[in-house]
């Protein structure tokens, strides 16, 4: 005859068994581990390199805006950068990588709560009745929970969060790079347009001189070789114009791709001129780069994640305590299913004894990876300071280069005007005039390039000092990224 036992009584009985068997063991293990210092400890790391208190060159007083490209006061550049941040496909791809890491955090966090399953079983036995203890129909609710004694699951979740934050910071770093690439391409395109206009003016001027030489040749005042030399100069100028046309088309294709458009589909204004450089911003202190630059913060979070993985690897060598609970309705027939209930609560303590050295090797590997990330973090900090120092040095010396080049151009123009007068008076051969004319025109084109380089050096400084900025896609997703501040003490 079937005897009904109240599930509550079975549950209380099971809890008493668990309390008697496992709590003393758990307490003893906890006491031993606390005595021996075997708990999870995440190391706190200082900046692994010594940094100077200030940069070697002075900087300005005005703070740098987060939208640093606006300091060039170029409205079209502002629109191009905004479009790139919104539509650049590589940047969008990087953002969805952040979304994947957020999913990984949620997956690992799910291990901290009980896992619950609902199971329905059905079967048939021949001949009837069925075997003893093997009811044909069963509806059961099962749950399993691992007690995170040593913080293994907690540290795994925190490591995943660090990796997610690092991926988000990599996304911000890519945003800075794309904004910089748009500005670089735009300025180069503007300089190429200026070069093209300059070559056009020089070609027209050279053709005027060619007409003058032909007139003097017709009157017997000059040799025919002067005409050939002037024509050669014109052809050389036209060749440079063709090279610039090719560069302009390539730059427009590159700009289109940065903006998420197909090459050939970008229409921009033909009126282009290099912007005037604004005063240099306040670069702050080298130590401030650590909290400002997303690539440094990303490297730090990778280091912190590696630190937590060491704690996880150590925790894998400790015992694991797991509880399983099952509540079920069982019967030989579906109609009698609610007449028989059963419940069970079991606990298991798993202690790793022999794994062929795998757990120890995993711990050594995790520690080695942590040291690798520590050195990578230090290298990232050093490179960041180097980028700022290089940009400051280049801009400072580039301004002097431009001054020297302008002096050379002024001397070349004065020499050309003097030689031109002497040539028209018949005092000198045209070769002297031609050489000076070619030098003067080359200096004008070189001056445009050096002014472009000055802009690009300032652009390098902005990129070296830039922090993260919010992009439109960040407001379109259903997860958020917590701000992370890195201690420098």
C-alpha cells in the first residue's frame, strides 16, 4: 500500500543531514584556508614605470575640448567627423564587440544564482504494473547551486567586467583614431587642392614667360635652347599636376570609406583652404594621461582581468560545495500524478586530488599572463608620453622650419626679379633665370607641404591627449558601461 510522506518533512530531514555532514567540513576547510591565506587576493598595481613631473616643452593655458577637431574651426571638418562617428562601419563593428563582452558578463554572472529546470517524463511499462520505484509519469522541478566559497565565480564575473570595459575603451580609442584619420585625410586633401591651384598659376605664368622668350627668339635676341628649357619646365609642372589629381581622387575615396560610403559617392566642396592653427592647448601633466586616454585605461583593465584570472586559477585547486534540490510529482498514471509527491536535497563536496599537474600549470600560466599584461600596460603608458613629447617637439621645430622656408622663398623671389631684369637687358643667359624660377616655384609648393605638416603635428598632439567621447550608437543599445577611474597611487 502506498504511504504518503509530506514533502516538507522530507525537506527538513534532508536539511538536517546536510547540516550534519557538510557544515563541519565546510567550516574546517574555511578555517584552514583563512589560516594559510589561501583566499582570493587581487593584487593592487602601481604604474609600473616612472614618469616625469612635466613635459620637456611648455604648453598653452586653454584646456582641450573633448571634441578636439572643432578647434580647427572648420565647419565642414566638423560635419565630416560627426558623420564618420555615426556611420563608420569599423567603429560600429567594434561597438557590437562590446555588446558581445556584455553578454559574456551576463553569462558568467548567471553562475551566482541557482539553476532551475522543469522536467516532464513519461513512459510505459509492459507488462503492468511497472517496476518498483520506476513510476511511468513524473513532473519534477530541479535546482542546482554551487556555493562560491572562495570567490571563484565572483572573480570570474569581475574579470569579465574588466574585459568588457577594456573592449569599450578600445572602441573609444578606435573612435579617436577614426576622427583623426578623417581630419588627416581632409587636411591632406585641402593641401593637395592648394597645390593644384598653385601649379595652375605657375603653369600660366610659365606659359607667359614662354611667349616672351619666343618673341625675343623671333627677333634674334635669345637662343632656341631657351625655348626648349622653358617648355621642359612647363611639362614638368603638368606632370606634377597629374600626380596631384591622382592623389586627390584617392584621398576622396579614402574619406568616403571613413564616412561609411562607397568610393565615388562623396560630394564635397571644391573651395578648400588649410585652416589657421589655433594656440596650443594645455597638455596637463604626464600622469594625467593615465586617466584620460582610453587605450591606457583599456590596458589597465586587461591587467586587472588577468589579476582576477589568477585568483580564479587558484580557486580551482580548492573544494567545491554544490547543493541540488528536486521536487517531483510521480505516478504510474497521468491521472494519479498529484497523489504522490517527493522531494530530495543533496549536497556534494568535490575536492580535486590529482589532475596530472593541470591545475598547477593553469595557475602558472595565469600568473605569467598577468606579468605580460603588467609590462604591456607599462609600455602603453610610455608610448603615450612619447607621443605627446614627439608632437610638442615636432610642432615647435616645424614652426621654425616654416619661418626659414619663408625666408628662402623671399630671397628666391628677390633673386628671380633681379635676374629677370638682367635677362631682359641682355646681361645674362636665360639659364640663370630658369634655375631661379624653378627653385622659387618649388619653394612655394614645399611651403604648402610644410604648413600641412604643422597641422598634422597639431593633430598628433590632439590625438595623443584625447580622451573618450560619446557616440550616437551608445544610446541605441540596452546596456550601459560604467565609468572606470584608474588609481595612480
